C-alpha cells in the first residue's frame, strides 16, 4: 500500500513569494492533517480535515496561509506571501478516523531566503 | 513551560547499549502516549502506543508510563546502528481534541557500530 505522498520534497523561494505544497493521503483515509516542523522541534498541527471540511484550523496563520481539500482526497497548503520564519518542514498526515493512527508523509522542506 | 519537555540530546551510544529516552509533561488530561521514530529527511512513524500507566514491550522496545509523575520513557535494548534516528514523544488527551498530538522536541540518537 502506498503511503502518504507529498510534493515537492524541497522548495527554495525568496521572501514575499508564494508557495504551495501538495499532499495525497493514503487511500480511504478521510482525515488529513498538515503539520509544521521547525528545526529541532516536534511537529505542530496547522489544520485538520474531515473529508473536505476543515474542522480545526485554529493554529493556521490565516493572514498568509490557506489550505483546501477539494473532493475530500488530495490537499494543498499555500503560503502567500512567504516570510523568512516560514522556513520549516511541512508534513502531511492521514488517518482512517480522527482517533486512529496518523501516518506521515516525508514532508516538504521549505527554505525562504 | 511547554506542555511536553524532551531532552533534545544528542545521544551517542555504542552498538548493543541500552538506550533510555524520556519525556515529562504538565497536562494531566493527557491519556494516550506515543513514541515516534523519525529518520533523517523522513516523516515520523509510530513506534509505540500506550494508554495506561505501566510497561508495554515490543521486541527490543519497551515503553513505560508513570502518570503519577507525568513521566514517560522509551527503552531500546541491544541498540543497533539502524536505530539511529530522532525519537519524538507525543501525547493526546481523551476529550474533544483527542486527535491532536502534542509532540516533544525529539531526541537525536546515534548508535555507533
């Protein structure tokens, strides 16, 4: 079974530029999460989806971050405009339900110059 | 004070050593305790999952939870070079936010052949 797929794996942009990350969860997983992992830190939840509905986006900086999960499968996380402090690894995870094991993708490593 | 405290290390041990990794926490609502392993440039993968106080063993790995002291541990016996990774503790409560994982910073472990 394929795991969680994320692309791109690495992205380098200049500050104030937009950037987007894509995630394809494990087939059949209706719950999808986006996390941010800063260097030397554990992942922190940004947003959780149940199917196509964002049910917890309390930690998402809404002034510059947005996310969508059209059709309840793939998801995209966007930052516009990016700031230096956004440099981090953005992890996508999925689970078969909100209280089930979360499976993580390899992440997208973002560097903002 | 952060909800979950974890010594980031780094920790370097010879092959075959017993490794002890620890986390403390302050939130009494945490009821579920996990250990994740994260290899370099990869996403975290679930290693151990415990609910109650006590020990849980899986092969060379033993997870220990002491709720009275708000302290959890992961022991690795007969450590191998392939165990070299960052180990993250994670916790969640049993209430309405029981999907939300709170991670420690992670401990970087190197097992030298």
